[in-house]
C-alpha cells in the first residue's frame, strides 16, 4: 500500500496507453506526408509524369515511416 501512496509524479506521455500514442503518431505522420508531398508536387512542371508525381509523396512517406519504425521500437 505504501508504494501506491508514495508514487512520484508521472509524465503525461508515460501515462497514455501505447495504442493512443500509435494512433496520434500515425495521424500526424499521414498529415506530414500529405503536406510535404503536396508542397513538393507544387514545384513540378505543368504536366509531370505519373512516376514523378508519385515520388513526390513516396519520398516523404519513406522518411515518415522510418521515424515511425524507430519510435515503435522504443515503445
């Protein structure tokens, strides 16, 4: 009983369930990917190839996935 009463302050991140952190992180990753892909695609010429347009979104998606994977390993 003394362990429960004498606990110190808990960080907000540590008190959240891992699933909630995963959901929020995934939503943020999708938002960043779409925003970065849209920004990159605006710099393309008027009629880009479909592969170049897909690459505008694939490059940020790969970077966001690498960050997601790294964080998932730490949780």
